[in-house]
């Protein structure tokens, strides 16, 4: 049991402690964060693989107080050290993926290029390796009775954790905060692309009974068709439609009640930070104008918990790296709130 008698929550964050300057080891912490430094299939901006270490540093600037859930941090939050071997593998395969993406965007036929065929094969094999690694790590934490949050990396990193959640919950739903649907099949030839994570979840994990998407504003015709043909397994609240409802007089509370009505009792939160207005996350992997404010999202999650539904895990992905650390500071504060929501849901 961590002795907090000498810990001053009003003091400056101690870099010798863990996430948010809290003095909890993994064994004592109720919430354990699993970093996944991986961004191999990123199709636009890179940098998110190094988000966990930057969130650790930026998190030291956060005041340890949440007026919604006072003292919940005392249950213990802890982030594991990012795996350097996985990061090195991501860096290597990212270069292969960049060469491959540049090749196909020139309209070239990969079947006539042995090197590009090899690159595509290695990226897909690497993504499966990463999925298995994440599954093993998060399964071990869940079996140890921990509440688990995952920190990407790109959004593809969430698949292995959602699989581990599915193996322990016969029925649950996913609330996805995102600018994108991520319902593409094998995007750019990558079977486990960041743009395919929810497609893979729905196709491979039947325990996911409902996917509710919020903030989507960039998607393709195949994704639209997938949603329309999902028999309401996928319900998408497009950013345009949300704003139109607000323009016409609906309150955010009315809209959130509508959203919550589609969620089952157990909810996994998949938070791609590009679901927010890009003024909050300009260096995320694929920024899109429009989007949500943080307080809109926090209000929704509070209402979900007040409804009696239980948060069973979360991921926070696509936090970018910026020269002025703005993205990292916003990301760290979002992470702080998510840890409180998860712990409070099990109090």
C-alpha cells in the first residue's frame, strides 16, 4: 500500500514519481496505463509513437485535483515504461511503410516490384506482432485485477486490448471519439491499419454488440455503406449533424441522452484525439477541421456513468508531438480525466 502521508498534491510534479507525478508503483495502482509506441501505418503525420514519454513529462504540470471525482487519484494511477524494442521495430517498419505508400501513390503496381511486396508483407506481419504483444500485455494486467488504459501510438494499437476486453466480457459496446470512422478494409494494403481498426474489431470480435461513433467528419463511400448496412450495430453521430442539431435548438444534454441510449451496460471508450477540434491537437496524425471540445466529451462521459453504465477500459491514441508541447499538454489533461472516469466507474 502506497504511503501518501508525505505526498503533497499541491507541490510541483516530482519527475522521480510516475504519471502526473504520483508516487504509485504498478502493484499498488488501481489504474495501469499500457503505452504502445507504434505508428507504422500512419498515412499522414508521424510522431505519435513517442507520445507516451511526452505525456509522462507533460503530466507533471497537472494539478492533482478533479472536482468531479475528488480524491479518486488516491486509488493509484501508474504508467508502464514504453517498450524500446517495440518502438525500434515501429521506427524500422515505419520507414518501409513510407516507401511503400509513396510507391503506390505514384500509381505503381506493387506486384511488379519485389522490394515493395516484401515491404508490404513485413508491415502486415509487424502489425500482427504488435496486436499479439498488446493482447498479452493487457491480458496480464486484466488478469491481475487492474483497470487498464492504453496509450498509443496510432489508433491501430487499440485492437489487441479490445480483443482482451472481449475475451472477458460476453457483451459490451464501444464509444469511439474520432474524426474518422476507421471502418476501411485493408487501407493502403495494410490489414491492420489505423484506418481499419474498427472494421477489424467488428469483423473479428462478435462480443462488440454496438459501436457508437462521435465527431466523425472525414470518411469514404465504403465506410458510409458499411454503417448503412450494419443493421444499427454501428451508429455514427457525424460532426455536421451534431452541429446542425445544436444550430436548430437542441441542447448538448439532449444530444448526449440520445447517444447514451444506444450504449449497452458496459462501455469501452476509444478516444482518438483527432475527434477534438484541431486547435487542441494540431499535430495529431490526421487533423480535420471541426470536432468536439474537451468539456463536451467530459460531460458525455459523466452522463454515461450517471446512467449506471460501467466504463471497462479506454485507449487514448494519435496524440501528436509539437515543438511547444501544446498537443502533449492537452493529451496529458485528457488522460488525467480518463483515468478518473475509469476509476470512478468502479468505485
